[in-house]
C-alpha cells in the first residue's frame, strides 16, 4: 500500500467495499457452510421413507368416490391404482372368502382398521374401517370420518411380506 503525504497530512488509499472482505465475514461464511454441511449429512443419515414397508406398497390417491356416510371407495379413474388393485383381485375378499385379503391400509403412518369391515359399518361407524373387495377396490373411512379427498392425509395400501 502506498501512502500519500502532503505536508503534515497523511492519507491511505481506500478500497472499494465491493472488493473488501473482512476476516469476520470470512469466519461467518465458514461457520455457515460448516453448519449447512452438518445439517445435510444429518438429514441423509436420519431420513426415513414415509411409505410403510411391505411386499407390495402403493399410494392410494384421490379422487375417492363417496359411497355413503363416512364411506369412500377408490376410484377406477386413478389408472395405476386400479391396475394394481386388479392384479390383487385373487387376494381380495369375496363372497366365498370374506377374510382372504391381507391388504393393510395406512393413513399417513397410522394403520387403519379393522380390516374386512362390513360396508354398512364403514359408512355408519367409520373411524378407519376398511375392506378390500374383489371387483370393487378398497372401501374405507378416514380415521376421524373426514373426507379423504380434502383432509390432506396420504393413504397407502400395503401387502405385507409373507
């Protein structure tokens, strides 16, 4: 740095603030980067997939068709879901096997039930009752009997590992 002297006045040239970085700013940036990196590593190590575990797991998306009372039914318009349920028809409840299905239905991370519920109980009592019925799909109610189309919860159908 060159000092300019005029008589008894001494001045130092000033640097533009754009190019001036203080040690304090560098230290704050380094601390911020370290905290961010630590949080990123922690989130990778502690991440848990929100989907339940099972042999077959698929999300059950709205729109759901209201049947009666608190009872809703999966909609065949939801093509991937309809295809998955058709493939499970051999494992679904039917008139000759009312408790054959081992499908589990989750609302977020909460297991709903009881399964194999009578449809009139799903409609009148609700509270998470459901049935997986051949050629029908899944008939169910939300855990609090709210409308699953608008309650903001995610639904999962799971075939457990045998």
